[in-house]
C-alpha cells in the first residue's frame, strides 16, 4: 500500500479506492486494515486539496503547499461563500466507487436517505454539522432495497465539527440511513462504494421517521418524497488534476 510522495492527496485517495474497491480486487466488504488506510488518507485531506477555499484564509492553502507546488500556476479555488444551496462537486465516478464533495450553506439539510449495499467514508473538511442516523432493526429483504420498517437509532443530532476523524458506514451498520444539517457552512468529502445505481438495485431513497415512545431507541421509517423545491446543485471540480486508470474503469 505504498504511495507516491509526488502525487496529490486526491490522487492518493483515488489510487487507494481503486485498489480497495475495484472489480479486480477481492470481492466482499473491505478489510478493517483497508478501511483504516482509507480513513487515514481522508484524515489528511483539507478543503484546499480538492480545490475549495473553506474560508480559512491563507492558513488553509499554505497547509496544502505541497499540492500547490504540483498545480498549474493560477490554480483557482471554489469559495465556500459561493454555496447558497447544497452543492455537489463531482470528482470521480466509476462502476466501483465515486468521490465527491457536498458543500452546504448554514442551515441547509440533506434529508434522511439511505445507501443500499454501500460502504461510505466521509470527511468533514470545514465547518460543523448535525447528523441523525439509523440502521434497519433487521436485515433488509433480498428482493430489493428497504422502503419502510423498524429502524434502530444510531445518532440523534450528533454534532460533528472540523477537524474531526473520517467516519465510515456499512450496508447494515454505522448509520446507513442518515440526514445531515449544516450548523455553519461546511463541506463533506464522500467516498461511496459502489455508487448509487437504480438499475442495479441501489436507488437513493428518502424517508420520514416516526418515533416510538413505547420503544426508546427505535423509530419507524417510511419512504417519503423530497421536500418541494429541494435540489442539489452541481459545481465543477477545480482541484489537482486526477489521472485515472482507464483499464480499471472498464474491466
């Protein structure tokens, strides 16, 4: 798992994800050692490493000076102040995994949603957010993604504030169904493995939750429509160039 010291941090992350999640790697969930490797890489990343100015001024950019030295002159950054609605910065997606950043203005909420059959690693790059999350109380049926049922509470308004350790959730544990609310402007670097794919049984489903006073620590989740007017905007990735292994993408 040796990494090239001359690579950008985002390139190192891509290479590690390709090694862990690519179709040519060992089938099944990644090992604990592989998860820790990915978490360590995510823990070392900051907003400037993916082309975002998180509002930390010169100190944030200077902390990524190694990447800046490898970047073309005049490299530009997306400004955190420009995100007036939830915005997704797409970095990479293939059949096996995706890498991107969700940027939130203060007060914005990504409604309760799931990640069917996915491993998700997340790193809060700047700011703070509150997380509410659940896992299904029993295994979902093999026929397809769960649309309703009894869920166990994993976190209720858990506060996360950068800098903090990268988090991980698994298909059946860790808080696979969650909502995210920005307390301040914030950004979340996400790795999804594999990415959403409705035709492959991995749709993005949104939920409403109903507490059960007689059963503390549990709630009933029901499929729900997105709130009227809710939309995630898109923004271009302007971080370090990311050469990818085209053979691994199409094998």
